[in-house]
């Protein structure tokens, strides 16, 4: 009997030890951290990505985090654990989390027209009446009909709000303006300070920020164009981002810190259970002719995350693409699994495809 108990003890401890030195993929298979590091570096070099920050979550905890490559392909300065990247549209899901906090605190109502808080003068006159229907829920589910970017023109609506899907960064910025108004905040440091207090500090994301600061000036890596040439990495007259708070794209972070947000989504921390239920529920179901369904297999959208559902589990996912920076986050509640990738190039998708050969489907 004692031998049997001792054997059970050894087996259980060996299993725990194996998990400490290994990472489990979505396919249920384990790979040693050393072999995973080798495979990631092999793929990085094969696909010619300058730099990567990657995190993998097992059992709703950080199981793996490493950085690879260079901050600048010309100077060969290495990416390190202090480096930060542009999150691009990974800004949207974490901003959605912030919005749901504002809903819980009664600052806005998820289904009240945003017009009641703040009319949007950037919408063309002939669409103003329909624009009065836009709600925070529609923004987070991309059902407003607003364009992705205004490009200096009055915005037109692609359809009556709430009736279809159209991905929109401008809608997120409109919602940010509404929240800012509730606190009488400006577009630079003030709203970022509120976001830091409500989201970044509780999630232990000290280096992450929507607004430019001295830390970014010292530690931000360089983005690289399609030819692998380093680009400007700071706000300025020749840089597409002006340093303000852009809810749809200006977050800077790295994989381990952003993984803290994904872990909060998996553990359902920081919001009420019913709020998480609402975030992860399908809000928009894609038709069969939707390009995202045809090209990627995405089936719909929740409040903040795209969804890719099958009979076994649902991937909640989002990409980020600022061209010379690309990023990705995905989690599967049924598997307590997640992955976060930040890159300083436009070659992330081929990287994810080959990573899927190592860890099972990631995208």
C-alpha cells in the first residue's frame, strides 16, 4: 500500500515538473521550453522578422515568455525585456475592457445612444439622424457603420447602425470621446492617466501606455517596412501617430504585460461575471460571404474580440496592424490557453502559421 502511495506521489510530482519545463499547445501536446525557443527563433529567421516578444498561457497562467531578435535591423540593438512595441489594434480589446468598467460604474450605458452624451460633428449631415442610434455596444461589436478611418473627411455610414458589421477605428475614438467627456478629460495625458488607474495598474502593466512618455522614448523598438528598413519610432511631423490617446491603435506594450490582460479575461478578474459573459457572447454573427470568415475562419465578434468558434471551443482573438508593427492575442477559455505576439515588422501572419505547426492552431 505504501509503495502504491509513493508511486502516485512520484507520478504526480513528475507531471508537475514536466509542466514546469514544458509548454502545452492547443493540440494538447507538450514541448519543452528549450525546444520551443529553438523553434520560434528558427521561424523568426526563416520569415525574416527583426524582433519578437511572445507569451504563452497555460492553465490561465503565464507559462512562457521570451524576446527574440533586434530592435533595429541596422544598429543590431537587441530586443530585451524592457523593450516595448506598438500594440496597434490590440488597443481595442483592452479598451473594451475599460469601457465595460465604465458601464459597471454607471458612467455610460451599453445600450444608450452615444448621441445623448455627445453628438458626433464628424459625421456627414445626411447621416446624422441614423448616427443618433449608435451605442457603445455597437461600437465594441463593430456595428456602427462608421469607417475605419475618416481620412480628413466627413464620415458616411455604410449602413443603418446595428444592422451589419463594418470594422471601425473611428467608432472607438468616438466612444473614447464620450467617456472622456464624463470625466472632463483631454485627449493627451488625462485620459491615459484614467486608463492607467482603472486598467493598467490593477493588471500590473507598468510599461504599457496609450500616450507617449519618456519610457517609450528610451525603450520603444523600431518598426520595419516590407523591405526590412527601420522606420521612425517616435511621434513627429513625419510619423503617422501624433502621440495622443487613440483608443483604436496607440497602445504600446509587450507580450508578458499584455498577457496579464488575457489572463484576466481567462480568470474573469476585474469585472463582474455577467459583464464577462456579455463581452464573450457572440454579438455579431458573420454571414458566409464575410471576408473574415472566408479568409480566416472567424465566425463573429463579441464586445472587443473577434471569435472563431467550432464544436469544441471558441478562440477569442484580435490582430494589430500598424504596418511596420504587427501584434496578435488569442485565448481559449475552454482550454485555459492563450498566446500573445508582438513584432516590429509586417510579417507576423506567416510566423503565426508556422507557429501553429509547433503548438497546434493559433490563428
